[in-house]
C-alpha cells in the first residue's frame, strides 16, 4: 500500500495554466453568460484538490509506516520472549520433550490424514455399492422379464426332461430353472438320485433334451455324442431304456445320436426283440485283428 500511495503521490501535479485558460475560454464562448466562475477561481479550486490529495496520501503513508514500525517492535519483543523461554526449556530438559512431542504430533497428523483418505475411500465404495445394488436389481428385473418372454421355451425344456427321465425310471424328474443374484441357475433332480449311475443319467436326459429342442431349428448341430462313460455305473435296465429312447427320438426328430459302448456293457436283454442293435451299429473296433482299429490306431 505504501508503494501504491507513493506512486500516486508522484503522479499528482497542478494542471497546466495554459490548458486551463484555453478550456475556460472555450467555456465562455460556448456557455456565454451561464459561466459565473473566474479563471482564478478555477485555478484555485484545482490547486486545492491537488493539495488535499497530497495531504491524504502523505497521511496514509505516515500511518502505514507507523503501523509497520509498531509491528516490527512487537515482532522483536516476541522473538526475544521466545528465545528466553526456549532457553528455560533447554535448561530444564524440556526442549527435548517438546521436540519429541512435535515428532509425535507430526506422526499423528499423518495417521489422521491417512484415516481421512480411508474414510473418503470408504464413502466412495459405499456409493459404488449402492449403485451396484441398483444396477443388479435392474438387471434382475430385465432377466426376469426375459425369462417370462421365453416361457414357452423353458416350459418345453422342463417337459422334455421330465418325459425323458420318466421313460428311464418310470417317475418324472425335474429340471429347475431359477434366477439368483449371480444369474440363471439350472438344476436337475431324479428320484433316488445320489449314485454315480443316476447322476450320469441326469446328464443323459439333459443332453437329450437339448438335442430334442435343437433338432427342428435351422441352425443346429444335428447330432449328439456320448462316450461310454455316460453309462458307467448305470443299471442294465436304464442303459437299455436310454439306448431305445435315444434311437426313437433321433428318428422322430431328425438328428443323429452317436454312442460309444464297450461290448460288455451292451444291455441285450433290456433292448427287446424288436430292437436290433446291429441295425444301428456304424463301427465296431476290436484288438483281435490288425484291421480292427481306427485311423491306424489299435484300441
């Protein structure tokens, strides 16, 4: 502020008498009798304005310098008091304690700042979790609406699985389609389940259901393949029923069913007289002869 006032003081100066005279003369011509002030009065007025302005600036500069001097005196006194008190602290061993407290204070401030950051992060995570819950609920509603739109499809799947399992065990099984937080969940259940053989038949009925639904579609694999492990642990009666069911459905629905069976697992007694397995045998592999393999490999 002192610098600003000093600069303003240097710029203050009386007006040029010649310029004032010319302005006054022009005013007499333009305003004629309406001009009631003399040139001397105008000069005196302007001089007084400059004097008043300089007086104000000088007064402000002086006041500010007095305030600066007063503050410098106070700073010097306070600095001396601090030095005296620090000497007292040092002489009584309190300075080291003070420094240690200062260090602990710095550590605590750092811990506080870290906690503040963690709280901010926690708040952000809670907001994101709320957004995720809203989004998850929206997706659940969309999925439920989609499930309802596809009712005819999954009702057909449930009916086919039930019919397949009933053909094998004379009791319908259940295909359960449910909607959980993680999305659609599928489960199958057949009475007396728990054994390895029945669990394999769950897979058989489910796979056959998919083939039955795929078969009439324009874009379809048009075949279903099972390895011999699908009948591992399965009762001979259910093996025979499964083979007959797969043969019947593949003919009726127009897809190919391929099954690999070991000769000792073929349930001839359960196939019935009307079912001739030779009519469905496409390839027989044997290690009895050199030409009993496939693609040059012996089994």
